[in-house]
C-alpha cells in the first residue's frame, strides 16, 4: 500500500523527541509520502531542513491565518523571494481564513489569503487551504483567482460546498474527524463527492482519531483514515489508497507516476 499524508506538521516541537521513529512508523503503515505545510515565515527554514534530511517528504510554504499576529506585511514579499530559491516547493500553504478563533482581524486575513492566492497563480502552484467557519469566503477567493486549485484541508463543510470545491478542481482533505460516529455530515460528503476529489491527511500532531482522544496524532494514522473512507465508499482499502494517492499526486503535481 502506498499512502500520501497530504497534511502533517512534522516540524512542530511535538515531534522533536522521536521524529525519525515517527517516520519509521508511518512507512511501516504504508504511508510513503508526507506533505509538510508551513505556517509562519520563521518556520520555513525548519521545513527546508527536514526536506533535506529525509526522503519521501514534500514541502509547502505559507502564512497560516491562525498566526496572523505573527505575520508582518513584509512576509508576503518574503514568500515570493523564498519561492525563487526553493524550487522544490510543491504548494503555497497553509493559507486560508478562520472565522472561529477570536481576535483575528478579518480584513487582514482576507488580504493575506488573497495575496497568497495571487502568488500561487503567478508561480503556477496549487494551494493548501485552512478554513474554519469561513468556507464560503474561501471558495469566493478561489473563484476570484481562476486556475488556482489545491486541497481544502480538514474539510467539514456541507455536501453542496463539497461539490462547489470539486467543481473548482479542488480536493477535500479528509482526516481524523471522519472516524467519529457523530460526524454524519462528513460521512455523507465522503459518500457523495466524486472519488477523484478525496485525499487523506492527519494534520498531526493535531486532530486525533476516534479512540485516540488526548493522544498525539501521527502520520501512520493515515492508514486508519483510509480504511474509514474505504468503508464509507464500500471499496477495498487498497483500492482507496490508490485512488487517494493518485488524487494527491494530480492536484499537488507531485513527482512520480500518478497511476502507481
């Protein structure tokens, strides 16, 4: 089995004690590739170092809305300069909008989000998008930047919003929340959305799966997420792994054979 965890924050301090072992466990579970999104300018060098040290990693760089107060306006220009010297970049992310956390200036969020969409279009890169209580606005931004596609990370929207995202050429990042019995709307989305719109993720160390509440999440759990998707679609987990990996490779334009 060849799985791609399309969203894991391997650079965070939570993994400092045993990062190599985390990667070993992921590979043993069939998770052969990991996508590492950036959240602040200060952490971009850490991602670059991980990319240089380990195989099977892909890196994205962006300015996350949750850390809005840590971002300077100059970081947007710095992102463009960083891309010029880091051709291994596979996406702009993690970018987006957050209408849940208090204290985040909406207008400034929107400016950072749309500027990064414009950077993605200028550099012909996909995006990895965060959205909490902001999905309609996120979709609006994508419509205003035609040609920019990517992954809507941690998707928990409605079936109608899922179809809108798929129509824009985006994939839905499905992770730990799908493993909870109460997640009926997300289960419906997984059942109804076109298979080519599904990718798997963990968001590790966050979003632990059902039965693992309070634990540090790990990329090896991608395999369990994949099994839940396979059960919801009534197909074999090995087939689902092929489908989601092909989807990830296509939407993020990852190197390698999309048919493998």
